[in-house]
């Protein structure tokens, strides 16, 4: 008989260890990006200040316009309250859609993408790790903008369901972020494809009702406006902030879209990364 002992591990414990390992890789990438951003304090303050100034523009526009509250402002008491949600949530949309591709470009420009891919981490971990910090920081910025609008510009939180507001922002980022991961795959293969993301964010915010009610859109555009993910995103956030209706019902389509888009986009990103490694084009931009 051999003196070697064998330790049996259940499938559940092995799966748990695998998830912990994956989460550790993603957390390391998010932490690295946070330390880089924190080191540029002037840029950090400027970034936050710009969003607050953007809200100020809409605050004065709301004073210049006479908009009927009963004309379809999704329960918002004023046009400024309506636009404040649109401006804040658009920050999350921009980061979710273009965050991975932008970080991927930075990795290529600094020559660190090959070193990152040489580490014992999967394509999914790379995608989630690169997307993590831009997305979380965008959610933080969005709430800073809303709080500043409440403190300085009179936005009311009297009927706000805070859990619903947080959930709507997070679920929106996950649904749109899945599309952003697929876009990052396009950047890997076709290089300068990140402009598609900016165009996509512009179109989705326009059609989704970020800055004006979708009722003012041409009739032939409204069927498209009814199905874009941002329509449900803005509806859920406004329902939660203004206490109108069931915010959870508006998040359900986003959860479904995020699940489907997420699986497809991670597969596409993995194939794109494999293609770039095989052809030696990881650092070509």
C-alpha cells in the first residue's frame, strides 16, 4: 500500500474555487484601473465637474421652456427632473458601451495587452476586468450628478425608491455593457471600430427618451424606440426616482437582454481574442 493520501473534493467545492479564482482576476484588473485613475486627480475632478455643468445647462433650458408635465414626462415633475435622469444614466450607457473597447485600445497603445493575455486568465475575465472599473465609476458619477442636482438645483428625492434606482442603473449597465464587450471584439479584429460604440450610444439615448419624451419622435421611428434597451432603462430609473409605477417590471426586459447579449458577446470576444493571438495582431492598432 502506498502512503500517498488523496483528498477528495466535491464538484461544488471545485466550482466554488473556480468562481473565486475568476472573481480574483476581475477584481485585480478593476483595482489596477482605479489606482491609475486615482493618480490623475485633476482629471478626476474635471470629469466629475463636467457632468455637473452639463446638468446646469439643462436646468436653465428647463426654465426657458414651457413644457406640460401632463405631456408625457414619465412622471417627472419638471423637464429638468426628466432630463437629469437622462443625463446621469447616459454616463452609465457611455461607459458600458465603450468602456471595454477604450480600455482595450489603451492596453494596445501601452503595449501591455500581450502581457495581459499571457497571464493564466480567460477571455471572459479580461473582458469583465477591463469593463469593471469604467462601469462602476460611471455609476458612481451618475449618482454624484443626481445628488448634486438635488442639493443645488432642487431635484426632489421625496418619492425615490433608492433600491430601484440603484438596481435600474446596474441592470442597464449590464445589458448595454454586453453590447460593449462585443464591440471590443470588433476593435480587436477590425481595429478602429470604437466609433461605432459612440454612434450607438447617441442613437440609443436619442431613441430611448434621454432628453425628450419619445412621443415627439416621428411615427415611423416609434416602433424602434419601443424596443431599444434604453427605453426600459430610462423608464425604470424614472419610475424609481419619481415613485411612479413598478420599477421592477421595467427592469425585467433589461435582465433578459443582458443574459442573452452577455453570453453571445463573451463568445464573440473570446473568438476575436483567439483570432488576434493566432495572427499576431494583438498590439496592432
